[in-house]
């Protein structure tokens, strides 16, 4: 509550030499039931509509700028309290408060007890004294004994209230909220009482090097696990991506354009059959960049794969001179090299039908029906059919 100093009341606080303030004593407090507003200029001399003056009060400075007042009216009077005034021992009106709102209702069957804190904006609260302190309950501070309000568990746990006091049960609730119910444990209490890190490590059963980067000679075999080295442990099953091991992508290890034979009748992922088909230059851009149209092209948007179905692969001569005049990627028909055979056998002169027949001095003739082999439409070695594919 802010009481308004009067001009005369403020003057009473100035010392005789006008060099500072002096202490004054409040001896009476007036009460009124009239609604009023104190003169802003401080010209009030008495409390408007003053009902009576009380001497049953107490007051004390509880801070440099706060005075705590307790006013008591034990009479049978009945009135609504709207304002109060403080009078000095010479009758000077020091300060007053008033308004339209009722501060409290005084009943004839009840005692009025008013407690308030007077906040001073520009005055030392210790310069205002009170002649009668028979009834005083100031708010408690760290320096003043007085009345306190007890904090709830929620207020104590929040830890933001600087006015309310904490009971033992509320303190326990606060500690439980911070440390856990029933904490700290016996071990925790023991550790909190230790003087240095060595004692804490002893409580935990740790050797000296466990908390430091000091393995050799400090009671900790830092290069082993449980006294065993890596060779003593079986490798745990796991997988790695190829790039994690080689730092190379799959296209670097198996580039587009490489041809492979597979023991399956369908191409694996990332491969196409070498069947002479025309495929999209866009879809298989990497393969097109590698082989281009050297095996042909149906149009400007496709290129042709090599046709290896039923074919043997021959290494490109490339200027060696074994397979002269051969273009890269060209197809070569089958052929039988020119050769001769020496023929030996019994002769007969009985006419045709033997292996070799001879008539007089005429040239000998060969009976072709007597020579047989592995009959087929081609000359070939033994072979196994696999699926030829190209990487795209």
C-alpha cells in the first residue's frame, strides 16, 4: 500500500540544519469510512471524514523502503474502512491513504486487525518510528523476525519463491524431485563425503588408471580386453558395403561393357543378354558411352548389343598378324584350313570295293564310303553352353 506524504509531514522529516532527515514518531492512526482521494499536492491537514484515532498499533521498518504496520480496533464500532492517516506526536498529519474501495468491514462483534506494508519511494523507512509496539507481526526476512507463509511442495520444487518458508516434508519432496525418491543411496552419501578423487575411486573399486589416460604400469592393461588380445576372440558376423572396403564403386570394379558368362539362364542384376538386341541409348547411357554403335544401331536413339548366342569368342588380333585384316567386333564364319593327309593301306587288284583299288598302271582311287567320323554340320571343339551377358 502506498500512503501519500503531506507537505507538513515531509517537512517534519527534515532536520533543523536542513542537511538531511531526522527521525519522527507516529503516535496515532486515524480511520475513516469516507471515500476520498488524497491531495496530490500534499495539502491535506486532517483525514477527511475521520471517524476516530487508534493507539493500538505497531510498526517497524522491515527494509530500507518498507514499513510494516499492524492496526487493531477492539471496540464495538461497526464501519467500512476506506482510509487511514498517520499522526506524529505533535499532531502533524504525516501521511494518509484513501480511495473508493472498502479496505475491510469492521463489525461490532469482531475485532479489526489490519496488517499492511507501507512502500516508500524516496524516504528512509528507518526514520519513521512508532511510539507503541504492543502488537506487531512484521513479515519475516533474513534479518527480521516475523510472520511467514508456508510454501507448498510445488512452490518449493519450482524454487522461484523468495518469500515462503519450507517445512521438513516439503524439503523432502524437493530433494526427491531432484535426486530421486530415497536418494542418495548409502554409496552416494559415502562418495559425497570423500575428500579427493582417489577416495571416490576406492569406493567404486576402480584402480588408478581407470579415470586417466595412463595404461602402462598403472594397473590397467589398456591394450587388451579382460587380459586377452584381439586374436583370442572370434570375429562377429557382419557385413560391409564394397565401397567401405575398397573405396571404389561397383562401376569402377566392374565397368560397363565387360562381357561375362554365367551359369544361369537369366541375366543377373546390372547385366543384359548378348543377343544382338537394340536398346535405348538413354536407359543404358553408361554402356552406350563404352561401346557406342560398333555392333550396329537400328536408329538414332538405340544401339545394338553384341550377338554372342552360339558363338565362340576370339581375342581381337589388333595388328598382331595372326588374324589379319580383322575389324574389332566383326563376325567371322567357320572355315577348315587347307591341309593334306598321307594314306597307307593294303592294295587289292580284284577291282573296286576294297580300301584301295588299282587297275594296271592307272592312278589309285580312294573309296570315300570307307572313312567315317563324328558326323555334324560344323567343325567344333567340345564345349559347354553358358549365358553370355554384358555389364551396363
